[in-house]
């Protein structure tokens, strides 16, 4: 009789009920239009939650789940702004990547710190709703 080993998947409730594995990072985010997407953070597995903290008082940051190259991200306001030093937000979302960029262009450099809780789920997860939602 064959043994069918089950693995966790996107709808495995237990993977989200337990504490996630920690993932810590941070980066500087230039205001240059040449770096419009700022910093893209890719996670090794699907997240349970992501907390982002703005570490600069003079540069507002925007958090988005798709590249700003797609015009819907900014024109349809598919982002969250973190304005001012130590402003933060925790996103209880499952995702595999997130972008943090400057809200405006200029010459200053912003920065952020991030803590993510990772699940053991390694399959791809598409956040297409962040790119093109009907009626927006």
C-alpha cells in the first residue's frame, strides 16, 4: 500500500495558527525615479504576517504588493503609506513578496525595518488583486 505523505498548502489552517518562523530585514530606499520600486523583499516561504517600520522622519514610504511599474499600483491607490519616523503597520497576509518605496521623488534616502512571520508553505501565491481590481 503506497504511503501518501501530505504537505501543508495555502489552505492549511494549522500553518497559520502556530507562531511563524522569524524573517528580519531592512534597507535604505532612495527617492530617485531610477529606483521607483524601491526595495523588493522576496520571502522563502508564504508569510503569516509582515510588519514594516519607517525609520526616517523626512521620507514617507509606501508599501505595495506589486511593482510600481504597473500603473494601477499608484493611480488606483493600491498601497499603504507609512508617514514619519517609527510609523508602522502589520499586515496579516499571506504573500511571497512585498515592495517598499519612497512616496515621492527627491534626493533624500528613506529606510525601513521589517519583521515577517513565515509559514512552512513553499508554494507560489499570486496577489493579482493588488494589480487589477475591476471597478477601481
